[in-house]
């Protein structure tokens, strides 16, 4: 978290720095404009979830969902290619945060619980599972831009993310564990009995996916946007087999931006 | 317009992703419990898929009732049927060892169990020389000319904590250097981050005659501990050898340090009334407050009034405890002959271990134990 705040502060300072530099150098902006370049600074909030798609048989019901506070900050540059400035390409740098908490009822869900000695208990869980996902990412969206009229703009393209820090943990409750496999011992959990798990170490650092969205220019400098980011690789590392299905981050980013 | 499209797209996504698929059939295939008329003790070894069932000598086993509790949706079938089989009644008169295969609801998982009916008298001399199994933890057995029987321990419960990296790191293990030959070493150990939120921060090493029901080890650990086996003689004394070292810090069920309290081990044997074959004492036989279980007739326990105290020592020390009448009861000779009494024998590295009170590191070594009868 500390690391995240620090990065955020640096990015803000950097952003403001650029902004101030830009303010004071109208010439620069003018030059940029003449060369079809445009800069934007965006802030938003991520809503969504990290989920297997489609939901596997193991998940019987989603009992609760809470999005976490997930603020994003992005600076990007767009190069308009054609004369009419309809088509463009943009590259950005975004501080992304994706978080959620869910409670689900599962059946025969692969589970591994590590102890502080490095030993573990593993098996199949049937019952309640609470999952907390928090990821802080540095994302580079590379997007095609298409303008429809003066105010509307559509974007589409891939994004690459580097996860700076991430947690994937939670607990299991009200159910039973079959350990170590489908023919093992049954261990019941009821009432206050919970067992905690933590798969944070198994999260993948590099993530990528597709982003599609649109923005609306409310005023000369102010835009509002909605961007959907859809992860296309499993958030877990390849050799992680405890959760038998892949999970993908799918988030909608809503926010506003300032166009220089 | 476009925003609306995007939202529509998002809603569609959520709709797709929130589709709960049809429930898959269960993949579990296991026997979780086995009960039935005349069964005095059923010990299920889920790792090695062995079920040892004990009935009194003279019991007719040609129509032995076996009510298996299976994983949800699973089915069970005897590998080779006998003429007298009428499930849940099975004929063990021709072969005392039979195989049963459990098949999961989805048909993809099977597990074959060896089920054996034993008619055995409880041995009265214990040397702890031999192990029934060494992985994932040590399983001791008692034996005499009438058969063999596992010593039960809390090791299956400790396995859940994931703390032990090999069999020697469990609370109950065999030690190569006993008073004579090998012995049993009981150690109070931490259950780590698994046990603490469950109110079970420690696991004391224990060894007892009976069975440990791992299914309920988390929800009701004391009730999951079943003590005792039918006994047809009147025990007078329990003798043997021990060594004891207490751990440093005494903690309670919330892992709070209770300063001023020190740990001590436990050695006891009780004879109790068991009107039905499935009745056993559980881990609550000596409650923290109030009297001992009212079914107890005779008791020999170290540290009780009039008995020897356990002391901290690294020398093998002899103990000799006499069975004393309890609850104003006397032994009924007819009931004794008919198997209406059971004997529980237990050793533990922390006397309050059943209530998760003790000191991590407390160690009790036990060897060459004998029950002396009239």
C-alpha cells in the first residue's frame, strides 16, 4: 500500500510537472498541435471483478460482491494520423488498481492452505469461500482512437500491465474439506470455524488484455470517459494448479480527464 | 449513444459471466463413518483405506450391520459378495477381511477399502515397539495373541494444520530410545495460523485407546476424541515409565500467556460403564469445572489426590497408579463379563491439552506400560 501511495505521489508530481511545463510553454503545445499531438490527463475509478469466464461448475452461487476503492490515474499522448484528425494512436501510462471482495458457494473447489513452516493442507472444498483481490498495476494502453464528431471519441486496443503488488487471499467457511483428494478424509467447518488461504505469491506479474471505451468532451479541456478493460491472461502463474480454472480481471473505468 | 452501447456491452458481459452452470455431480468417493449393531470400535484410516471394526467375542458376524456414511451421492459395493449379504447386513463369517469399493456420484472416482471385523481382547502390556504406519505420521498399535489394534492419537487433526514437514514433527511420534527398546514421545506443538482462529493454538501429543474422528476435529475436537474399548477384567494398577520436560510458556485456547501457570503431563486409565456398544467417553471426561463423567467407575490418574505426582525429569521414572472407585460406583461382575464396561487409557504431554491449554515444547516420553488386573 505504501509503495502504491508513493508511486501515486510521484506520478502526480510528474503529471503536475508536465502540466506546469506545458502551461508555461504555449509554444510547445502549439508545436504539438501542429504535429497532430494531443495530451490528456485522466482520473477514474475501476469497478468490476476478477472472475473465471464463464463461471465454472465449481461455483454454485455468488452470495455477495463488494467492489474495493480502486482509483486510477493516467497520462496519455495521442498522435492524430490523418488530416481531419479522425484517426489516431495513443499511448498512455496508467496507475491501475483493481480490487473486489466476493463471497461464493462452491463445490469441489481446489484449495491449498500453507502454514508458516511451508507445509500445507490441500484438498477439495465444498461450502463458502470469501475471496479478496487487490492488485496495483502499472498499465500501458496502446489504443486506436476514432473521433465521431467534435465531442465523441472511441478507443480500442491492447494494454500491458505490470503488477507492482497484489493480494489474493480469503477464507473458507460453512462447509467441508475433502483432504488430500477426492477419496480423502472429510473435515467439517461450521459456525465460526474458518480457514484462511493466501495465493498472493502465485499471482502473475505481467498481465495483458483489451481495452474498449469512449469519451465525451464536455468542455474544451474536460472529458468524461468509460473504458472497459478485459484481461486475457490468467491472473495466476502457469504452474499454479490449485484453482483449476483461469481467472481474468474485467473492470469498467469511469472518470474524467483534462485535455491540454 | 456510444456510452450507451458500451454500457449495454458491459451489461451483456456481466450477464454472461454471472450465468451459473448446471451443478456437476460430486467427485468425492470416501467412507466417512461406519456404524452398526454390536460395533464396539470402528477405526477408519483414510490414508491407507483400512477400516478396522471391533466386536465382542461371541458376536455373530454372519449378519453384521455396517451403515456406511459416504460422501454425498457416492455408492458402495462389496467387491465379492457373500451369499448371506443383505446390505446393510454383510456376512463376515467366511472371511473376516473383505473389500468394499466406493464410487463417486459422477462415477469417475473410486476408492477401495479393506474392512476387517476383529474379535479381540484389549491387550494389557504396551511397549510401543512397532508402528502400523510411518507416513504421513506414526501410527502405533497394541497387540496380543487375539489380534492387533491401533492406538489413536490427535495426529490426523494435526495434519490439517500443515505444520509438520515430516512424520517426526507430529505431536505423537515413536522415539528410538525408550526405557526398553523404543518408546512413544508426546510433544505439545503449535498449530500455527491454521489453529489459532479456530481456538486451537496448540496440539498436545496424545496417545489413547479409542478412535479420533477427524471429520469433527475442527468443529468439536473433544467430542471427536472417543476413549475406550471393552474390558472384562477389574483393573487394579497401571504401571510404567516416563520422562517429562515442560515447555516454557503456558498459553490458553486464545494463545494468551497465563503467567504463573506451568504445564504438566497426564497419564490415566478409567473403567467406565458403557450400556450400549457405541457409547464411549469423549475428551470432556474431566471437565474444567464440575465433576468427572458420571459413568466412570474406577480411575487411576497421575497427580490426583492420593496418587503419585508427575515430576519434571530427564531420567526414566517409574509410575504406579492404583484404580480408585469413583462416583460411588462398584463394578457389576455380570455386566463386566458381558462387555458393559470399557477401559480408556491415555497419555498426554499437556494435562489441559483437551482444552488447548499447555506449553509448546512440553514433552512426555512413555514406555513399558502395564495394566495389572485382579
